[in-house]
């Protein structure tokens, strides 16, 4: 098992994104159920695959 100190900056960044996605997913499930959360994540993946997400302005 890899220790946190052995992770590269890129790996730590990716872990942080996975943590954020997990937190948002849990919020969506709590508010609207699993079907909504899964549909939202699938739709986001399709937008990324179709290069539509890059046209959206970042929130910050």
C-alpha cells in the first residue's frame, strides 16, 4: 500500500478531486437519490467525452 508521503503532487491532486466528487455524490444521493446522482455523473462524463464541458466557464 502506498503511503500518503510517497504520492506525487499529481497523485495528491487526483485524490483531492476524488474526495470532492465523493462528497458531492453523497450530497446528491441524500437530496435526490442514487438515480439522480448516477445520471448526473454519467451526463458529466458524456459532456467531457463530447468536449462540451470545456466550453463552460469555471465557477472560480
